[in-house]
RNA sequence: GCCGAUGUGGUGGAAUUGGUAUACACGCACGACUCAAAAUCGUGUGAGCUUGCUCAUGAGAGUUCGAGUCUCUCCAUCGGCACCA
């Protein structure tokens, strides 16, 4: 036997597999069930495949081999997302054309993938920069164009001055360009937008249909950011049509300021309005604005702020628009209007009603500019237990005051301990008719504390409501309107309080730091918290106060009633808003898919037409970015357009965001060479949607969202008949260095898959990647640990000398090793060996674990079985062969080699050809449930839940027998000090004796 | 600030979903083989002590006969979002 030499056997089998056409599938074979497993295809960068790819692609390769052996017709394709900036930037530096760089890099990637043993069919790729591919990107763009799903808009967009191009919201990180780190500025650029917002609702709802990680779905939902609310029209008090604009009447004018809010219920607390600097109102109302210069100046500074400036701005700024007022439709009140950049132009209506009492941002702004803060929602507390509000009891209203009394010289506060219910509170008392809260507070403080001299400091917080059932009065207190007043004693003059005031409670002084723990009911805790930390906006739901006819409603009720009111009075309506913006796809760069649009001499945009596709990327272009799209410099393109469309026609010079290319690539794989269609109808129907998609979590937002949008948009125009592209999605975790740090070039801790493969062999690299941690967790790449996997494979290798080839009785050639492997373990009269049970169990475990992508525990189960084999003098070939198949998805090369050599050795004459067949043509072993359940089990005996002894019993032991046996255990007896109270029996598991 | 995830030996990680905590692997220690080394194999390895008991799954409480697992509060780390009204 030779030594295990991974390098030698791996190369051999990689070549063999390629030659044998093992990687090819018949895509029209209907005799088997289909399975479509997809990888996120790589961008072919100059640095080659990284460890993240290696893990992800290994994970899918394992699943592919597993499913294939289970008898599925499995499509597991690979391709390249080959348009993109790095190749172009490299071209700018070196003058080498991106197509050349890209081609080279792809070749390198393919070599790397082959050397890891990935079984892709590279004849059936999708390469986005290939005209045969991007022809269909353009064709789909054309379809979207014809169906109004893409439109040209001029919009403030994120501009990267280093990349000299627009980038999508999703590509801005920390106000900087995700790619190059340059600060993003806002720039008005005309460009093409996909109407992804049309699908916002479906993009949220259909997440319920797919089997994706919960956090990914949640992130998508948050990104889309649905919020339900209302648009409300605030009439402008002294609105005038601009004198020089006679058409104002039928144009959209600003007789109203429209605001969007999710909190209509707070509208009686609205004390001003704010419009975003971008809001058209300002310009339209110019004539009416008294301080236009000031307003204009503010708008200009706001405009010049970069994303970063805006994000870093601590203080809210703004300017009142003098000369106009807005009228609150609910109460007719006139409120001032401000322009401030804390309101975003691009969201909602670009204007908000400000309710400082109930919104943190408005609160901050109102404090700074000393604007009125008016409470309209009261926090509500409900009694619990016996104090819960009772439906059948009368509701009575009350007004009370909580009095925080501060000691005259010490930092102590006066509290009450209640005798009948254990409450600990401040002084609480009713506000009598005609009394102000302050007057009531002073009166109550004197009555209940006995101290005489004090001064009112201030109110604490606003109105709060308590709703509860007062047991001793047999009525509901519904509501108790509470106020809180802070009082400071001026001296210690004291007189014993009257008995009637103190019979229910004792008064005590509490040190400041102990007050919080002293208080027992949430209402007073909140008063105290506000006293300590200061006033703030109350942003939660509650009960409406001082809100006209709506007073007393809960926030929730009020929202629906108020929206109804708005609709009846034509002052607004229900509205759902999304954070998601339309997807800007125009890029002023070269190495991308040309946008297949031409402009007539009148400037009208037109699709170039299917007959002119692919609308090729011109070659006579200088890449150096100048802010003008590179394609504008192409003579060839200019000539092409004029030849086809006539003089005066011009091409669209922008190319598409590369996310467009990757938004449909999974549709191409089933039919990548089709020149007539992006994919034939039959193949689409057969293969899509994707059954399992594996890739990095960094694509949670953009790629997955865009691909889902494409699917929905294409379905809408009849190109597809399903609405979610990826039925099941799993992420692989990041590969970190052994210290748990991200790998990066600058840190110099990048591990290269090639080096690892050369050092340990592909099988070890593959197996270790999946063994080291659960797939979705981070893997710390530790070269010291990979040795364990290598040893395991080496052990498997050396085991081949101990396979039992011959029948022990007569020395004849064994009979139980047959091809294809029989799923029958034993004939009926065979004795079941312990090893047979182990093998059976391992088959079950590995099968289920792979199915659930729990590769780490599958590998561990294989190691356990190998360790058991190791203890045997001889290993039955029937066991060993099954073990090899179970291991083969992880370590394809070594298992194929072992399969071929021992299959040959055990072959009967004449059957040899069959034995030569690849291990991957064998079928996946099945297990026998009957052999998994042990006849006898170890039953645990616990005393008070602690394990004290074990007993070996038959699996179906009766409850009584088990209890008897447990009680007779010597070890158990020493723990049975008292009387046995109870015995718990869990079938097949344990007996728990409670003393 | 908000949302999400995670927290188990010296290390990576297991734990049938409420039932023997620490599987498997790395590392370490000792032993076998060897002139020696490597490789391999074997044994041991959560902590503490009174050596058969106590304590251990970020901290604290709770539910339960029984909690790594469920509930609440807090802490730490990581990731994402960040004026979205």
C-alpha cells in the first residue's frame, strides 16, 4: 500500500472526471426529479478565489454530489459576474483591456475551482460580460422599458467623484463609496431607474413564502421599510397663486402642504410644520415668503452638505418660512412652517407635521428654537391581578398628583409605604375642584408629611393615565389623570399629621440613590426617571388628551378614526410609504452592459430593438474617467447609431449597474447557449425556481432584493410564472484568520486556497472548512487544526489493508460485497453486530445532517465511525463501502481512489467493468430504522434531577419495572435521605426520583 | 439610539429541541514502537477539594421533578441600519 498522497490522486481524478463527462447532465431528462442548486457566481478578480468562495462552493459541491447519488438530476452551474469596476480601474492603470484581464482571471478561477474538485460544467457557464449573455440583459431591459418598469428621471443621486459615477443607495457605506471609500456627494444626474418601488408590497409579503434565514428576511423587510400612516393636507393660510403663473389652478399647486405621518393620533400636539429643503413649495411660494433670502441661503448650505456631513451633524438646523402659516385641519389652528434638513426630501411628501411632545426629532428642534411643546398623548398604565380593570364595574374618573418632596438640606426624598397593598410611592393625593396641580401638591404634602414650609419647584413630566380597579372602593378608576409636581421643603418645621391622613401608610425619608428601588409602581418610577434624566418626548402609544372629539381614544383607535375623518373631509387619506427608492441603474463607466437605448433628434428615448441586440460594448474607447461617460468617446458607437437610426440620433452612453447582470443569471443556466431566448420555456418550467441557493450574507440587501424584483417584474410582463427565485437560501459564514480577524490584504493575513490545497490536499481543505464550524458561522482558518482532518483521511486510507475480503469460514471470495451496493444489511438469520448498528446509525445521521446542511456534525459522525472501524481487526467490506460513499461528497478524491482500488480487488471475473464505475455513480446508502433502535439501552437514574446512576435495561421496559430497578440501585440509595415524593419516568431515557 | 445575531473546557465546536453538559477535533501530558526523531498507536485531560462529592454553559432572577435549551433583567462581543416622520 502506498502512502496517502493527496496531490497525486487528486490531480488524477480531476482529470478523469473531466474526461468521463461526469460533470455533464442531461437538462431535458425527465426520468429523474430535478434539483437546482445555485452558487453566487464570483467576480473574477485578479487576486483569485478567496477562502469565502472555497467554503461556499464546497458546501454546494457536497450537496450536489449527495443529491446526485440520491438519484436526482442535479443542476449545479457556475459562471462569472464579469463586468465591473476593478477590471476597468486596472485598465486605466495599465492600458490592458478589461476583457483581456477578465478572461485571464476567469481562466485562473476555473483552474482553482477544478483543483478543489468542484464538479462544475464549465461548458455551460453564464458570463455576464459575454455578448451572448448581455444580449439578454439588454433584451430584458427592453421589455421593462416597453412595459414602463424602467424610466428616465433626473434625481438627486449619490455621486462618487473618484469612480466618476452614480452609485446606488445600497452601495453607499458610511456616506462613502463602498468600492473606493471616497465621500459621496449628492448630484442631480439624469439616469435610468427601475421601478422597484412598485413591487415593495410583494417584496415584503412574499418573504413569507421562502425558506430563508430569519434575519435575512427581517433585514429585507427593514430595508424596504414599510410604514403605514396617512398623508394630511394642511391648507396654507394666506395662499395666493403666484402672480405670473396663471395655470396654477390645474397644476399641482401648494394650496396645501401635504405631510406624511404614521402618528395621526398626535396631530392635536402639532405646533409647527417642517418642509425639506428640496420641497418645491418653497420656490412656488417665493412671493409670499418674507425672508426668502434667508431661506434660500439655508437651502443652499443644506444642498452642499455631503452625506457624511449630514450624518455627522449633531444639531438640527432650520429656518422659519415667514409669511406663510399652515392650518391644522383638525382644529383650524395656524402653525408656523420651517425648512430644515432633518426632514428628507426623498421620503414621504418631503414635509412633516412636527409634534415635539411625541417625536424625539421634533422635540430636539423645538427645544433649540423654543417652539411650543404640547402634549396630546398620555402614557397609559393598566392595573394587573386584582387591580385589573373589571368590565362589569362602573368607571370613575379622578385627577391626582404625585408629589416628589425633597428634604430641606439632605439629598433625600419623602416616600410612603402603604399598609394595605404594599405599594411604595411618593405622596399621592386627589386634585380637588378648582385646584391646580401645584396647589393640590402643596396641600397634600403638608397633610401627609406633616412638614409645613415648602416651595413648588416645577412640574415633572406631563399627564399620565392609570386605569385600574380599586378593590376597597369597588369601582374602576378609569382613568386616573396623574400629574407630578416637585416640591422642596424650605425647613424642617413639623407637626404630626392627622390620623385620617396617615392611617393607610407610613412616611419615610429615602436617600436619592435608593429611590429607584424603593418605588414599586411604574407610574411613579417614570416620574422619578424624568426628574433624574430630564424631560423628553413620549413617543409610544397612549390615550389622547386635549384632542377635541378624539379625546379619550387610544392611539390605535384614534388613528383609524382620524384617518376616516380625513377622508370624509377630503383633507387626507391613508397611505403606505416605503423606505425603498427606485433603483438607479445608470453608471457613467465603461466596463458594463451598455444600456440599449437611443435618442431621437428630438431627444426621445427609444429601445434599440431586438434585432440590434446584442448592443455591443464599443472597443474604441479611452477608459480614463472624466465625468463624461466613456462610451461618449466612441466613434464606432456614434457611427453605428447614425447608420441604423439616421442622422441626429444619439446613443445612451451610460452602462448598467452590474447588479442588473446578476439579477437574472440564474435564469440563464438551464439554457446558457440559447440564442433565440434567454431560456427556453421548457427548461424554465423544468428547472426554476432555484431549490437551494448558497452564498454570503453580504448580499442580504442588494443582490437578493434585486433578483427578487427582476423575478416579480418579469412575471408581471409574462416572462416567468413564479414569483420567488430562490426557494431555500443559506449563508455561509465568513472565513477569518486564526485570531478571528477578517482577512485583508492590508493586514497581510490573507490565506490563499491554492496554498492550502497544495499543502494539505483538496479533500482536507474541503472537509476541514465544513468541519471547523457550522456552515452559517464564521470559520477561523487555523492551519494547526486542519491536521486533524488530514489524519482522519489518512486513517481511512490506511484502513484499506484491513478490509475483510474473504469469507472467514471457507476462505472463498466474499459474497456480501456487491455492486451496486445493496441496501440490505443482512439476511434474516445474520446476527446483528454492534458495528452494523453503528453503520446504520451513521447513515441516518449523515443523511439527515447533509440534508440540513449541518456538515460539521455529519463529518464528526463519520470520524466516530472511523474510530470504531479502527478498533476492529477486520472491517467487513459491506461496511467500509458504505462508509466511503458517505464520506465521498466531502472528500471526493480519496474516496474515489479507494473505491476504485478495492472494488477492483474484490471484483469477480466478468463483473470488473461495473466495479470500475465511479463512486459517484453509486446510490446513496439507505438505513434500516429497525436496526437503529437498540434492544437494550442505558437508562439514567436521577435523584432530584441529578444523574446518580445508570442501568442497562431493555428499551421497552415498563414504568413500574424501571422504577423498581432504579430504587434498588446502591448508588441511588445513598442519595435517598428522605421520603420519596414522586418518581418521574421518561420512556427510553430516565427515571427521576424526587425526595 | 434602533434592529439582528452570538456568548459552553486552554482552542474550534457537540448536545436527539426541556432529560447523562463538554460528542468530534486541535492542543497538552504520559506511555508504546524507535539507536533516535518523525509518523502512528494507546491512556488521560472542565474546575475544586476531603476521591466521591461539590461547583461549572456571560451575570442575576424565575418557571419546572429536571434548564445550555423556556421567561424576564442586565453585561459583553460582532454585524446591519441610522434623522424614513
